[in-house]
C-alpha cells in the first residue's frame, strides 16, 4: 500500500485488481497516477489461473476488508478485465464496502474469446477454472453490486487471433457491447488494446473523474443520506445496451 499523506488528508482509498493470467504489477502504472493525485492505493494479487471467479474473490476478501477497515469509509475498487468481475463479487457480498467500481475491459456480459478458448482442452488447462466463468453463458450468474459503476471499454484490437472473431468494435479480447453491463452505468470507449487498456491516458482520466466524484461527495455528506450528494447517485447513464 502506498502510504501517501494519511487517510484524514487523502481523498480516498483505492484497491486495484488485475486480470486473468496477470499479476498486481500490471496495475502499478495506473496506481502511480492515482498516487500522484493524492489517493492511497493497493494493488492486490490473486491466483487467477488456479481458482474460479468466486474463489478468487474469496481469496482477496480478507485483504480488501482489512483495507476497508483501516480506511474507515467505503473504498473504490478498480478492476482490469476479470478483475472487474472479482470486484463485483466483493462489492455485492459486502454492500458497505465500495463507494464505486471502475471496470476496465471487463467482460460484464461474458467474453466471446473465452467461449472460443474454452472449447480447447489446452485453453482450459492454461487458464484454469476461471475461464469457464468468463464465458457468455456464465455472465448472468455474476452478482451486480448496488454501488455506482464506470465501465471503460477498449476499441483497438492488436491480438491477431481474435481480431476477426469478435463483434466489433473490440479491444482484441472483449467487445464494447460485452464490456457494458447496460444497467445505466457511466461508460466510455477508449482507443486502446486490452492488454494495456488500464494505462491509456483516457482510462486514467476516467478513473480519476470517478474517484473525484465519489470520494468528494462522500466527504460532503455521510453515506446513506441519499439525495444529490449520495455517491450512489453520481453515475448518470450515457446510454443503455439491451440484454
């Protein structure tokens, strides 16, 4: 955890979760941007290729709960790809945990790439049980938290194998349509590829904007009072996708 200037001065606490087959180091550059803005950050790792999606959430839950307890107020969860689904499990299981959730290239409606790869035994062996949880037919089983959400989707495809196999526009692994829950979340399309989407300047800007809104409003009025200053009312829909 970055120590920063202390929780009583910092705008908020942020937990960053990596995607399938990645490590916490993949979120370090984004965390550095948030650190520079004055936020306290923690990049957490989990065995994404050994456990299923819910088990990954259970794995990081003690650490996330400890961070939440130290913060003394709701935190913000930021997840890249599968990390966004892990964050959904965490926030849904503990409603007072998160002031908001930022997902980056997360297959909220399931991944067409996961459908393709999971058809092969080698793919299932390489990526483990979580791969099956990322398929399009498994998306409905993932809980959706009540906190506000910002969904960032990429539109630049650099992975050749999936370039012509996914519904465009897409980031090489996740299509824009499947990166949007379609439940009134704030969302933005970024001209970045899946692997490095969390480092794109537009993604950083979207994360900082969400953090500024959720954390500043939390200081202005305590959680649970409702009204325009309630963080749960921050995210205004910019359009919906039909299910």
